[in-house]
C-alpha cells in the first residue's frame, strides 16, 4: 500500500496510545500471503469492483459486531432486517451458553513486542475465562489463530491470563430445498457453494449460522505471529525508522 507521509502511515497501520504509536495486530497479520483473497480479486473482473465488495462486506460485518456487542452489554437494540438471521442465531446460541463479558472492544498493548490490538470480548464462556473473537466470515481460517495469540500475549504482559481462545463465527445463508446448496450474499456478492451444479436451485429464506471453535497450539500461533511482526517491520523499515528516531511530521 502507498503511504503519502508518516501521518498517513501511522493512521492506516496502528494506534497511538498514551503518546506512543504501536503497529496494529491486524496490519501485522496482513503481511501473510492470502491466496483465497487473491483469487477473490481475480474473480471480480476489476480491482475497483473487488474493493467495493470488500468495503460493503466489512460494513456488514461491523454492523453485526456492533449489534452483538450491544446485546452482550444488555442493551435493547433494534436489529436491522439485513442481519436478522445472523443475530437470531446468536441469540439462540446465547440462550444455550453462558457468556459473561468482562471487557468488550478492549485495547491491548504489548510493550515487549511493540504492537497493539482490539479484542472483541474478554470474558467467560460456560465458566471458562478466555478471548472470544467474533468473525462474520464463510469459514474459520488459520489466520485467526495468529490474531488471537497476539491478543493473548499482550494480555499476559498485564498479568491477566485467559485460559483459552475461541473464534465465534456468525453468518447467514439460504439453502436450496432441492440439493442443499448454500447461497451466501455479502457485500453484494452472491456465492453458491455445495449441492449439485445441475440443480435448478430453489432457495429458502436466509438462516443464521453459528460456529464456535476453541483454538489450541498457542505456542505455534504466537511464534508465527511474531515472525509476521518481524517481516512487517522489515517491509515498513522506511517508516519504522522515522518513528523510532522520533521523527514528527509537520
């Protein structure tokens, strides 16, 4: 990505906390190659179209995040029709599982490794303390292990020890009543997966999907994240040197 100046670089890739700038966890993880994302861009026909879909998809994900966070705080919220199936699935999950949030959208900092991030939820799930990372993706990807390990490492520096890491995937899709294929629309992009390709699909109403996965192998994940951190620093050495040397843009 092109950065016009140091101010632009810092705003796009990190946080300033108590007068100190830190690279953002999600920026660091983005240094890792993502073949599926490259294929998505190629399939859209143009870069601008892919960026538009990606932006709309991010907005939809943010809306789900904000609605769930309000629910976890015990607030009464109006649920937009566009995300009602996903939120209904979450409410059903919440009925069957005890979720006690201690912190929501909590900023965490690693001074040892020089990075910062924002954790969706720190709290208890069915009596166990941990990090709950909310995703609105099609699947649970390995990258999420790097991201949550970074959060756990930063929290550990502050003498709080989450016992585990969970990814809570929340999505919605319509299912073909004939062959079981699933149609997912996100960011204006419609994708049909599974079923029978020759089927003249007849899709029912969108239904919410919930998947929760406990992540293990913390040591492997944090090792991989710190490798990304080193590579990210190398890639952005020009700007990092200016920050480390106390350079201040006019």
